[in-house]
C-alpha cells in the first residue's frame, strides 16, 4: 500500500492525520462542506479510533458466473482479508465512489487522506474522451489540496491566463485576466480531459483509494438506511456491496439522480452543443494566444480553446428546439454550417482541418431537487451542470 501523503493547503501548510484515526461517516444526517471541493459529506462528529474495526456481516459481495472461487483479495489493501468468492466480504469500503472523473477522484483522494477506506468504481477504462477542457484559476487550490499540482504542471498543459469575448453590441473583443483577481492565481489550464482526468485518478490511487476501472454501477438501493450498490465488472462478474456511504460522481449518467427522479432540466437553457477538433487553426494574437475565445453569433455562441497537443477545441452552443433535428440528420454538415455563420470562428478556421468526429451533447443544463439523502451524496455533473460559457464545469 502506498504510504499516505501529507495534505498541503494553498498556503503550504502541511496536515497529516494519524494512521489509526479516521473521521466517522454518518448514514443519514445533514451536510457540511468536505474540503476545498465543496463536496458535502455530513455532520461529522469528532475523530474516533476505529480505522481497523471489522465490518458488519451485512456487508457482502456476490460474484457472478465465470469467476473462479479460489481465495482472492477484492480490495488490495492491508485492511482487506482474503475471501472465498462465494463468501461474504466483511471488509466493505467506508465510502464507495461511483465514477473516476474529477469530482470522484478528488473526493476519493480527500477521503483516503482522512483515513477512510475508499473504493472507486469507474465504468470506463482510462484514458477516455471527455469534453470540458478550459479550467478556472479557482480550481488550482483544489489541485494543490489533493497533491496533484506537480503532475499537472509536468504534463505540459497550456497555461490559460484568461479569456476573450466577442459578445453583445460591442464589436471589438474584450478580455479578462486571472492576474487581476486579488489573492487569486494568475493562470488556469487548458487541458485534454482524457489526460487530465487520468492524472487525477492515478493521484487518487497513489493516496490509497482503491480504483476499479471497467466496473459499471447498475443500481444503488437502500437497506434500512444503508446503501447497497450493485455493479458489474469487465468480465461480467456481478458485485453487491454495502458501504457506509456512497458518492455519486457518475457524471451525466447520474446513477442515483436518474433512478430517484431527482434531476430537473432547465427550461430556459434548452441548449445542445455540437463540437469537434481542428488542426492548423489560427490562435489569438500575442499574449491572448492561450486564451479561450467565446464568440456570440445570431444562433448562439462558440467556444474556441487551444490545446497542448496542437489541436483547437471548437464547439457551438445553440437552441436545442431549433437545431436538434438538423444535428441528428447531418451532424458534420450542420456543424460546418454553424461555423460559417460565425465570422470570428470561420476566419480562424479557414486553413484548418477537422481531425475528429463531430460530437453532440443535448439537454446538459440541469440541477437536482436535492444533492443528498440517507447514505448518499451527488457530486459534480451527477448533481448539476449549467451552460459552460464561464468554464465552470470542472470547478463545480
């Protein structure tokens, strides 16, 4: 097991919890904020000496057909005992996190650093594609707090000093700069999310969280107020786990939110995004070269984001009621038509080549009627998402 690393806050202070101390997790009480990510985890009482207490017999794992019944470890942790495949697992995790994106990885890292046994079940195998490349400077203290900043800096993502807008009645572009925020950071990053998300997930592993990729959670039920999680592994093995708490960070899949009808779509922001990646696109001039460009046009607005791999992320956000049928019938033709309707984007792509499929996301602005309940918390896109014009997605 990887030794626990000390936490650093943005001012450089070091914090380490005693190895034998963990914060108790409640099953069904109200929610204060957990760490810098704004995740809520409950009205936590004071620390108690319980890190290695055996789990109740109700915690169990059921393994489906095709899995050998020889003795094995389910959690590769000194706290987990070897079990027969057909026998109950008495060392279920304290917290099960659904999804290994930024919300899930950050929550898993903070909870592992606090001494909890954390299991992350991620549906896909990383690296995997995801949209949402332009970060805010306010996200950097979160990366500091989970110890991910050195890896992010080494990776070579473009530093984003601010953003440029072509918006409203003012024909000239105008810009904002993160350096103008008193006490803030002077830059953010433009990231390739497949790479950024993998760095955060590996960071959670390094801090002691158990991560299982290609494990899809199919349902979360309640058993006398305690969550029961059903999942299926890459080989088809059926899992049944009874953690003390579940964080649903499953993104727009929203495993808990959809099953419990908690999701509410915004009637005003009935938008869809159609987007792709170009090579050879013209960057903004001079010190604006690493800015995101947000350009309004008659039918909506475009994002225009430079990335460190030499591509440009270009996406149009338009009214879903008008454009849904067109994008479904001819996605690339509709996408190129929208580009032609926005001169600020079309001129910069005149000599560029589309090097990706054209992708579409529909009905992505929503919230949830509640973010918490007995034994669970919704985090990240599983809880809510708003129009991305101000690049708030990863930060939220």
